[in-house]
C-alpha cells in the first residue's frame, strides 16, 4: 500500500538531511558551480519523485539513492557529450575559444543536431 506523505513533511526532510546531498555533490562535482548545479538537479529529482517514496526504507536511504542515481546520470551524460564533441571536432580543447561564457550547450554549435 502506498502511503502519501504531505509536501511539508517532504520538504522538511530534505532540509534536515541536506548534508547527504552536499556529500554526494562534493564527490561527483569538481568545482563549486558544478556542485551547486548538481545540488539543484538532485533536489529537483527528489521533488519529482517524492510520490514514489513508499516508506519501506528510511527516508535518508531513499534520498541517498535518488541523489546517487541523479549524479551518475549527469556524469554519464557529460561523458557522452564529450565523446560526441571529440568525434566531431577531434578535441574538446579546440572548442574553448569558440564557446561563450558560461558554456550553455554544445548543440548550439553543431549544425543539424
């Protein structure tokens, strides 16, 4: 049976256990900006999936799994993007002068994608 938890309880749990998210971010992101972006993405994923929390495990265990899965998905997507850029341009370092700050999307520079 699926138990419905109130949104206020859910947001309080995230606030009380945000150290878990910070720890995952510090492991999977290199710079402060990337850690902030990853933190935001993890909280978004937690919010999107909060209705799937069934209460069969501790909230912190579920929260940790969502955080790890989100970080791994983002890492996997970064590797895929880097491989695509290397395949097209031969090296991502040759792109640095072409890309605006902050780098928004490699796809805006690749015609046909």
